C-alpha cells in the first residue's frame, strides 16, 4: 500500500519496514563514521519514532558527535560502543553501504534483520529491507515520508509517499501523528544541512514543502541554523585566514585553487595530536574558491602529511571534475569529486591544472 | 475585503492599492540606494505585475545593480535617472522612509500618488496608500500576498492575506494567476536574501510556506543561490584573509572583534577610487566573529578614513548591542546595531569592550 512511487528497484515497501519494526523489541540504530547533520539527526529521529512504539533503543555512531550538533535532543544518547546484549533489529541510516558505519560493521552483519534507510543514489541495498529514495534531499526527508506513511496506516488514510499531505486539516494532522516537535527539529536539521542551507541542487520542491510543514511545529529555524553554522572554533578562522592567502586563479579565472598545509596547522596548534585533529577544520574550505565570480572549477589541496595531499574538486555549472579525480584513482560526482596525490606541490598543481583545462 | 489581518495601523487595504494602480498609466517603481536582493527583486516583481496590467513602467534605483543580482530577469531595465516625463503614480518598495531612495526623493515627493510597499517595522507610512507588513520576512513576501490578493479579487475567490492558499487546486491556481515564473524567481530571491538563506529570525513559518509555493514554479533555487552567493570578487577574499588575521576574543571569548583597515585596502587596490569602492567588500564581515563558538557580541571596526571608524555590532542570543551603539550616537536593533567613532583604535577598542561588558 505504501510502496514507493519514485525510487525504483532500490526499495522495499514501507509496510515491510513497519512489520520488521513491530515484530522486534531491542533495536540498534546506527549511522556512518564522521557523522554530519543528516546522519545524527536521522538516527535520533528514528530513535524517537521507535520509542513512541515502546521499543528498547540503542544509538550507535563510531565517532563523537560534532560540536555543532550537540544541541540536538538526544545527542547525548549516542554510544561509541556496540551494546553487549543480543539485538533483534538493526536500522542503519544515511549509509550507502554498511562499511560506512566504520568499526563494528562486521559485528552488525551477524544481526538477523537489517533495515537500510537512505537517500544516496549509490546505495547498494544492503539491508534485509531497504527504504531508499535517491531523489530525496536527505535521509531526514526519507524519514518524513516513512513516519507520514505510518501515521496514515494507523489512521487508515490514503497517502502516497512523495506527495503533498492531505488537504483536510484533520487528516493531515493524523498523517503527521508520529512526528512531534523534537522529531521535527531533527528532520529539519537533516534537510538544512544536506541542502547547505537550501543552496544545493538537493534543495528540491519537496525539500521546501517538507521544511514548510516542519516549521508548523514552531521549531525556531534561526536557532537551529545558529547552532549548526555559528559554533565555529576560533582556530578554524585562523586557518581560513592563512589558507585564503594562498588563493590562486588560473585559466582566465576559470580555475581557482587554495591550500591547507601542515605548516599552517603547526603555526596554530602546539602539539601533534591537535595538529592532526585540526585537519578536520579544513573541511568545506573548497567552497571559498568555488564561490568566486567566474570560477568554474575549484580545487582544495589539503596536506595530510609531508608532500601527501587530499584533493577536493568542485565544479559550478558544467565541468565534470570526477574525470580529473579519476586520473589519480579517486572519484565522485560530476560537480564534487576527490582523490589523493603526492609529490611537490608546484608540480602537482601544474598537472592538476592541465587535467582541469581538459574538462573546461 | 483584502484588508491586512496582521499589520495594524501601518497599512491601508490592498483594494486601495489596486485602485490607485488601475487608474494610473505611467508608473515609476523605485527602491532604496545601495540596493540588495530584496530591494531589486521586489522592484522587478512589481514592474512585471504592472506590465501584466498594461502599464508604462519605469524602474529607478540610485546605484548600479550589484554584480550578484544582475542575473535577475529585467535587471538591465533599471535606470539611475528619473524619467523626464510626468508620472501618474510612484510605487516605492523596501524603504522604511522615502529618504532611503537617495538622490531624487525630493522630486518624487511632487508626484501626486505614492504607494509604499514594505516590511520594515520602522516604516513611517509615507505613502498616500501604504501596504506594510512588519512581520513579513521581506518585501518579496509582502508582494506575494498582494499579488495573491489581486488574483483572488479577479477570480472572486475568498483569500485572507497571511494565510495558506486555498486547498482546491483550481482555486489555488487562480489565486496565483498574477505570478509567473520570472516573478517567482524574484520573490524567492527576496526571501532568500532577507532571511540570509533561511538562517535569520526572519525565516518564519510563512517564509517557508511561500518558498515552497514559489518552488512549484521550477525556479531552480540552487542556481539562484549560486548567482547570489557565489559571485564574490577575488579581492573580497584577499581582504577577508587579512581581516580574519585581526580576530580578537576577550571576556572569556564572549566578545569578538575584527578589523577592516585602510591599510588592507591599500595593499590590495592600486588607486584611490578602487580603495574607496573596496570599502563595500567589508560588508557582512561582522558575521565571522559572530559565528565563533561561545561568542555573544561581535564587533567589526571598518576604517573609513584615517582613525575614523564605522562600527557594526551583532549579538547572538541575549545582549542588547543597540545600547552600545547609542553611546556613540548610533542605533539599530537589539541584535544588530551600528555607529561611527573616531580616535586611536586601541583606545577605541578598550572603551567599546567596556560598554559591551555592561550589556553581557
């Protein structure tokens, strides 16, 4: 009855998911390592949904919750250890493949029932039941449909996944009966982060529609945005200051590159451990060269150890940067790709620029 | 019939606005000097609405359209000169007071009929007819209501401003009959820019609802965001690099300041004219100190000439920075204020920090 209407062969029906949940007691919810907004928010929302069904819940993620997500309700409920007792059902959210869970995924494979809930196009359908909508903005959006389907089922209301909610206020209210304010906050945080504050191509018609529905819960979107985007460590801006000074435009300004070096980390952090952790602060710096007027391809060179680089590529409108990344054994999508490379930076730049020219 | 239900004494009825428009032929649309997204987008949307009613239209703004708004349909139609011929009606958008139009506003006051369309709380009701909704996210939102009211009027459909559109698809379609795709792009650009990409407190329930309606027009929100946010001049990032290097945290990290100096402009721009223009590139830099974890008050010192500063203040959650600005004859709101100050920077900082401590 609630079979997906837009996800093709990836997905089983929502009914099958509900059956697995209803016939399980102890349920483990897991998400991917180095989790971001969609991962954490989705896992919490699933936990809250399960709690409303009186399940025993365990939330697992491999790495500590990032600073800017600790405001989320239940953020403290996550454990970085797998539960010792036997688990009836595992629900994995926001992972295209089970390996992305990181340490512990082998143990998880011994669990008898696995539900896979995701929106990645590359999802390999690893669950015993799969609920994957590749054109959803976020796993949060997928969960919105799933919770709405459950509300519709409980209240015997016709509802087609991916469509607007029923017009009649009373029916609409019942379809949303499984979503409370805290869950709305989590689902909104998912959409907000995975659409880059409604700036990416993932900011679809449906993403806006769901954001508008979630905002009926008085979730204070400005407060959520402030927590997520305005809790930067000072060190990140010190690094940004140094990194911006390396901005370089070539090919009539169509290609822009920027560097994050070990030297910069050395200057800002005293000890080796913090320098290593500091590497994470370079994340998303590639958006600065990308946002310069006239730039089509942006490249960020992150020096992970001496003369060893992690490269990020972004294209704005038409260039296929995955082809450049592939030259170095990396990959990704047309507009966002990455690879590793080593050697003298000047030589490396020369080669990379040359490959980039070919896809311009 | 379409009298506002939430704007109080500021506003006249939509019917009065429509009557003035319908009985005029040559109409001038103007907005404020140094226009940003909401100003330009709103003026264009009004122009398109008037064109659909077969009016002769003139678009005026004092300053050239910013680089990042030139993608908007009709952006080239603006003139920086007032029309020589007599005008029947002036429509001013996004101006709390007529003086904000800049040069030319005295001439405008001789026009017999003025309509004032705005969302600023401080709007002083300067028009012969006023349509001001202080709790709207943007003038674009106000125009959405106005256009919807016109569609409803033409099609004899009950519609209350500020409420969701009619449920029946056919009625809804008719209420929206005055809004085409290009106008939807403009109204969306208004909301996007005036909510800071849905991050400010102006990102209300209604703002999301309208964004979701506008997205039914296939307006490609990612493309609009790219044009608006990703057309930065390289020089802006060169300045940002230098400015970030001045970041200073005091009072246990609750106060953060950052500087934009003449010296920085001298280093980046050759001639005096460009240095002067470059001052505009410091705009919004105050958001960087504001977005640091733990910071409550952010201050940006912009050196406009030797030892002369323009100060911007931002508070995050509770401090009233307008009180600090008032000490120097400036003003603003609780969370965003500004003032001018002169003198040696170190002494100035000392005094400012002291005043800030008092409102923490």
